[in-house]
């Protein structure tokens, strides 16, 4: 995990806290499943004034929805993503089902989104020109970029948004795609 002073990790449930408490020195906020109340969101906003916030939600639609709500309301959150394929145990999917190493990797590779301030942000046309949308292999190319930059699950629109929030240039994206063609 990057060197943060006693961060606050936002998770979906108590089982996530029980698992993480054994791995990291942090405080926790529980969203209680697929919803996040206004009170919890306001609490996270207040915490963010003096603490680093890490969002570590499940790699599914409800987890992504919670992550998006928090990122839109609270600027400067760190985002840690566990790999969906490494988050399954039996019929359950989530952070609590991950191996310790996967959680520690997600925390080490977490990213902090910023307001878009690049003079030339990526456009949807750029992604289409690079074959990241509308092509037979577009899904695999998006997956490659998502894994390279530790973005979690993405579609074309969310990839564009996440790359721009990280201030990643068109040249950088081309470089990653070219490097993996070899």
C-alpha cells in the first residue's frame, strides 16, 4: 500500500472489514451493501477533509455504482480495484472472498483520480481511431488498458473518463497498445 497516514477504507460490508483489518492499519466506513445513504456520503465528505479515502468495493455493478457515487461527491479519493476473477469463492463475489495477496496488490496499485486538467484530453474519436470501440477486438484492447492502469472494469465511456481523470495522453495509450502488439 502507498504510504498514507491511517487511511479510511470504504467497503460494502462487515465481512470486508473483518478481512481487511487483518491486513492493513486503517479505519473503515461500511456502505451496507449496494446502496449508500446520504448520511454515509456526508460522513465520507467530512472525513476527506483530514484523511485519505480509499474506495475498495466489490468488482460488480453495485460496487461500481457505489464507487461512482463516492468519486462524484468526494474529490481526490484513492481507488483500489480487486480483480474480478480473483474475487470469487463458491457462489460469492467480493472483496471478502479475495486472497490476501490480491487485496494487498489492489492497495499497492491504487490510483487517485484528479479533475481533468490536460490541455488536450482524450476524446471518443481517439478511442474509436485506436480500435477501442466498434471493433471485434475492442473489448480485449480496453481490458488490456484497464489492467495496465489498474482501472477496474470499463466500457468505452468509463475508459475515456478514467484515462482523462488520470491525465493519460493519447501517446501514452498508443504506447501501451503498441507494446502489447509485439
